[in-house]
C-alpha cells in the first residue's frame, strides 16, 4: 500500500490580505463622518450616543483632539465630572497627549469644573490668551472663513472674561472680600466690552456690578442698552442671546422692579420653550411682586387688581411646580421658593384658575404687554 501524501494548505497571498483589509477599511465610516455625527447628536442633547461616536474615533485615532473634547462634553453633560476633568486635562500641558496649541475650550471647561478659584482664574486667563492669539491670527495659518467665526471667537473671549468676574464676585470664595475685587471686575468687564462693545452678557454683568455698587440708575441704562439691541428680533432669530442669558436679564429686571420688560423677555423665552422651568418660576415671582406692590399702593397696577395679579402668580407657580416634578429638575432652592410662594398665596385665599380662565387671562396679558415685535419703547425709569 502506497504512502498517503500529506496535503499542505497553500499560504494566502499577502496581496489578498491587503485587499480585504482595504475593503474592510472602506466599509467603515470616515473619522470626519463620525465626528459630524457626534456633533449632531450633541446638538440634539443625545449625549450618551454622542459619547459612543467620540469613543469610536478615539479607538482609531487616540490623540484626536476634537473627539476628546466632544467626549469630555458628553461626560460633563451626563454627570461624569471626574471623567470629564481627566479628558479635558489630557488636552492641555503637561499631558504628553496634549496638542499644540491646546484647545481653549479645554481650559474653559476646566475652569468651570474647578473648586479652587485661583486655578479657575488661571484656566480662564490661559483661554483668553489662546483665543486672542487666534483672533489676531499670529499662530493660525488659516484665516477665519467668515465674520460669524470671528464674532464667535470674540463672544468666547467675553465669556471667559465674564467667567473671571463671576469667580471674583462669588460669595462662596474669599476673593469677593479682597480689596482689589471691585477694580479687578471693572477692568475685566471693560476688557470684555473692548473686545465686543455690544455684547449683551458683558453689559448685563456690568449692570450687575453697578447694582452691587448701589448705582441702580446706571444699571438701568446699561440694561436698556443690552435689551434694546435684540428685543425686536423674532423669537427664532439666531442673533437672540441664549435662554440662560435672557433669564439672567429677567432677574436683573426684577431686582430693579422693571416688571413689564421682565414679562416681555419671559414671553419670548416661553415662545421658544414653554417647558422652561425657570421661566415659569420667574414669571410667577414677577406677578407675585406686582401683586404685592399693587396691594400696598391702593390695590391696582396697570388696571389689574392685586387679586388678579396674585392669581396669575399662582397659576405660573403651579405650572412651574408641575414641570419641576415631571422633569426631575435639579434646582431644589427654586422648588422650595415656589412652594413657599404658593403657601403664602393660599393663605391669602388665592386659588389656581380653572383651565378655561387661564386661556382668557393669557390673552389679556398679551394685550397689555404687546409683543417683542412691538415698536413701542418701554419706560425703564
């Protein structure tokens, strides 16, 4: 019997392996496509899925700075604060993986995440330095493709300068008691307005400082300038300040007892988002303050009785309470103040309106307030 011949498996040609690898690579989405998808998901507030796309990029390119930044944002938004700190820290020196120059946004996020005011201030200063270099084009060979990009860089510089003001003024830190605090804040705000003279956030911060200096008339003038620049824009105009900025403006109006401008700003916010918890709270608080003032001065304000104003306050606060519960909103002090105000209104005999009456009342207030498209001037005195 003859010997069986052993079969040998032919080796795969290296060229075939290379072709299959190339085909597999072609079937995968490009890094730019993954990055675009991650950015799109962040705009849609789907942070968990956006984080997965960022991680896919980093598996292929571990040093990809934009993907790291996006990952840090998703971690921040989902409450993974320590992970976010580590991610952003990997983008700045002395990290061995930090790009050169490092992204200013990493410093801005780290400033917000820092519990140490001095470290926060240093991060903000570094961000301002990097952004200023970008603005001047000293280290960037590519010029701004449009005026919008240049304006956005200016706005970011202003936010970083205002961030420093907020650190200096924060009562949780000892810096607010420093003799240099007032002059430092003044210098920072003047620097912000030099970069962007009509920036509403800078003007609002300056007004806040004037109020802390017991200079309410100057604060009113500054707020009027800030509000006038955008109050007649449509509710979906991209030039409108972000909702948090408008909410901050409303609070300043309330502090200065400028109730009609406050209601007009809130009307615009609710036209964009009628489930904004803080807007409902501030509207309820505004009506409550108006009711108090009407009660003390004879029972009426703008032809409305204090009871009508108080009932509007109750309706807004009840809506705020419901939204707060449904959204599991994290602002506990706001919730507690809403409960306190509702309790006081209950003691005064003020009950919520039936739903049908709510609609009629809303129409009545629209008639009184006008709209943000109105050309009429509001008395700020």
